[in-house]
């Protein structure tokens, strides 16, 4: 033995420190990726504490799906500049992954919120309340009552989501104009929209105004929402209220949660005002 083994870690000790199996160290040695600091005359391998940082960077790169062959190439040719370039590249990739996971987490949290609200939604009950201003991402004005613009807008919307990985964009809803509500054209939508808590995103946001809103929950398929709109208008008439602005449809329980479309829950929120105004 040409070195004092008391100042080094055995293979088992080093593997335990690094939380890996000894076979991993044997494999790394066999392929020339990570070798012990020295091997004594009896064939026992020993590692230095200085090697811990090297093993850590190997583990990080492996966790980031960098092939062992590429890690070996880096270690064989490493320089401070290469370490800086590699680190900056991986930081950028990690940030993108964090944004992606944050967005997925947000959507799952929204799913929980929407589903709980849908489960608790009252049937044939109407609520009138003051609501604060909300920001929304809104489509261009739909050009026809059959919503043929949907494919074009949804494509733009998905590109926006993919390009920005916005963390606070809610699910897609539909907006119905005051005129179409009054005329009973409940399937003639004006816009698609998504709620957001940020006003500093692209495309430019719109605003769901602060004010008084009537809320109804439609239980059933999308094709039968007219029944709830009719009941809501009757309710407003009795309360001496009238439609002031858009209706916002949000789909609390839909195809994702329920096979039977008759059990879908749609929240309808309509801007209203007193008739004497």
C-alpha cells in the first residue's frame, strides 16, 4: 500500500456517502468514467473526499438524462470554461422543466378546485353577488355562430401556452354577449377565454369588469344550457334585474371527469344591473 488508507474511503463507505450501490462504482470504474483514487496491493479500491464533488456532478448530469458516454467525454476534456458552459446550459433546461411542472401543478390544482365546485353546485338555485375585476386571456371575436374559428383560435392558444408555459392560465371557457342572451341565441358565442392572475402576459389580456353578477349552475349536456338560461332570465325579471354584459361559461365537470354528459356541470356567470339604472 503506497498511501495511508485511513485517509480514504473504502468502496462501501464511498458508496454509502453517495447513496449508490457499490456496483455503480464498479461499473463506472470499468468504463473509465470514475475511478478510485488508488487501489492497494490486495486489489482494494479507495476513494478520496476530493472525489465527492466529481461524483456529485456525474449524478446530477445522469439525473438530467445526459448519457454516460457524454459525461465521460466532458470529464476527459474538462476545463473551467466547459464547466461554465455546461452548467449554464443545464440551468436553462432545468428552468424550462420547472416552468413546465409548475404549469402542470397549477392545472391540477385548478382541476381540484373546479371539480369540488362542481360537486357542490346547487341545482336550480341562482346567486347574485358583487365580484372583483378579473383578468382574462380572450380570443379574437368569433366570426360566425357555428364557431368555426375555434380550430384557429385553439391552435393559437396552445402555441401561446407551449411558448410561454404560463403558470396561471385557467381552463378555456366561452363568452356569450348580452344581445345573444336576450335574443335567446345561447349557442352563438362571442369569445373563448381563460382566466389569469397576471396582467403582464402576451397575448394582451382583457378584463372581466368589477360589478354585480348572477350565477347559475347548469346540470346537463351543453346542448341543454338554454334551459338554465331561460330560468335565469325569469329569475332576473323577478328580482328586477337585467343583463348588463357578457355571460361567462366555465365547465366545472365535463368529459374529463364524467362519462355521462347529462351529469356535466357548467357554471354560468352573467353581468347584471338593476332595471332602474
